[in-house]
C-alpha cells in the first residue's frame, strides 16, 4: 500500500495512522509513505511512480484539489488500484472537481450521507432549504447540524439554572445519544470525544454511498 500525503504536519500526522491500521488487519502488509510538496499541481510523475510500484491500494492524505489532480492522472495513465482518502476530503466538491476520475474512491464519514433517507437527515435538508436556500447540502453543514442537535439535548438534560457546570453535567448525561445523523454519542468526565463511530462510504455514480452501517473506528472492522 502506498500512502501519498502532503508534506505538512497536519497531513503527516494523519498519514502516520495508516500503517498501524493496515497492519491491524494484515500484519504482513507493506506500507510505503510518499510525501509530496503541499500545493503540487502536476501529479504526472507521481502517477508514473504509482504505476511502477503497482500497489494493491493507495491512500491519499492531502487537499481535495490535489486528490482530484492525482485521480485524474491515474485515470489518464490507466493505473488500476483502489484509491482511498481520509474523512477530511468527504465533500460534494470532491465529486464536482474530480468527476469520473474519483469514481470508486473510498473514505469514511462521520455522518450519514447527505442524500440519506434517515428522518434526521431529511429534517436537515428541509431546514437548509428553508433558512439557507442558496446553500447545497454538504457534509460540513450536516455534521454541524448533528452537533447542534446533540448540544440541544445536553442543554435539555442540564435543566435550570443553565450555567457552565450544569451544561457539562448535561453533556455527561448523554449515553448512546442518537442524533439520527452521526454515531451514538456518550460523554463522560474521562471521555470527551463523544463518538468514534464512522460510516464507510464510496463514490458510486457521482454520489457518496454508504457501505454497511456505522463501525467503531477504534475497534476491529
């Protein structure tokens, strides 16, 4: 497996987690890190290197623009490999920019897809159409909507008087809270992240499509 990543600390930190994850599933897997200069626009030489190495899979950690450029070069040079990216690149813009070149790409999402028929996701789309009619549904606003719903429930649990202490207590009363959009949330004095559940997704026919249901990112998939 090749891990192509932008040579910047934020992306390097994410890329370093790929090898432990791969080896947890296949201990004998070989993982090679390939740093590239942040802002690279010409991915032709890198695509040639990928073709030469012929990896079983390729993980890209970088910007949407760079991922699109790489995917287009791989398609142009007819390089056959399974392409993955991290959840930070999950957006409608990637499909818009990458087009057919990103078909089949896989990633993980912190939420259901924006086209989901889940009641809470339909509620989100209706609210977006009502209050921000010029905005298209996308993963950033959907995730934020889920956080707002979760915070609303914490405020309800906090009761009166509402202050910092009672709000923290309200959050810590959330046990497997289901917003209907993201994984179930549990917050405690020791566990601040809330949820580590993600949804595996793939681009099919120009849309992000879920693969199965939520899984715990820290567990065995």
